C-alpha cells in the first residue's frame, strides 16, 4: 500500500526522472540522486528507482542546482536499468 502511495505522490509532484536531449551533444536529467561512476566515456547515475548509464566520448557532467545534471560531450548510447526499491 505504501509503495502505491509513494508512486502516486512521485508522479504528482514530478519526482520521477525527466530526461531531455539536445541532439547527441547534451543531455539534461532532472531529479538525479547521485553519480555512481564518472569518466570521459561513461557516466552512471541513479535517479529514483532507475539506473541510467550514458556512454560516449569527452563526457563532462555539470550540476545545475537541486537534483539536476547536465551531461555534455558526444553521447552515443544511453542505458536504463530498473533498480530495486529501497526503504526510504
């Protein structure tokens, strides 16, 4: 029951990850929780119950405020992985 209420609240309050692309050179991710791996060919991050891995070359990450991330460089592939829900 709590999981269902948490999902409804997250959807209503726009707490789910929102991802925007500008061609293959820039990616904006809102509601990013943390960066797990960072180098110039791979950036792996966690956003809610979703793991996101960005592959490319000359990748750079910039934060733009509370819970947001801008990735710049040549983006060649983006992978999404559903993660287990942990107690909050």
